[in-house]
């Protein structure tokens, strides 16, 4: 996954929340909901950044990763332009989509961040 354009500020935002995004990808439904309810607004800005990068196809994903998130394209498209508060509500409602999207995107976020710094 290599981004065509990513600013330093965006990379710092992703790097700052990389640990909690990883926990969200692996957490059970009950724990994920609790994490999202208590999460700061910056976490939802990072999620919005991920959704925007996926929506605008600025990320090069493998065929397996694309197949995993293909059924969540409508959710990604609708959440890509939302404010953090609305993303919070939407993600809590559709929690299963979040873990599938994050598990497809997060394994290569390190390479993305390395290319910026």
C-alpha cells in the first residue's frame, strides 16, 4: 500500500493512532464498541483519513485486501467526507465493517509512514 499523496501532518496523525487502530481491528464487538465510545476525536480524524484514501483510490492494495473491503465500499464512500462525530455514530452502528477495513489496511501502514518520514 503506497499512497500517492500524504502530508507529514496526516502521517503523524496515523502514526499517533496506529496502536489503537490495531487494537480496534483485533478487538471483539463488545470491546470495540467500548473503545469507540471513549475514543478522542482525533481517532475519528485518522479513520476519516483512511476512508478518504480508500475512497479516492490513493492506496495500492493487493488483490486479497481489495477483495476483503469490496463489500464495504458503500460504507467507505459514505464515511469518507463526514465529520468526526458522525463517523463515530456510523462506525458504532456498523462495527463489523471497521475491523475488516482496518485489518486490510493496517498491515502496510508502516511502509506508508516510512515513505513520508
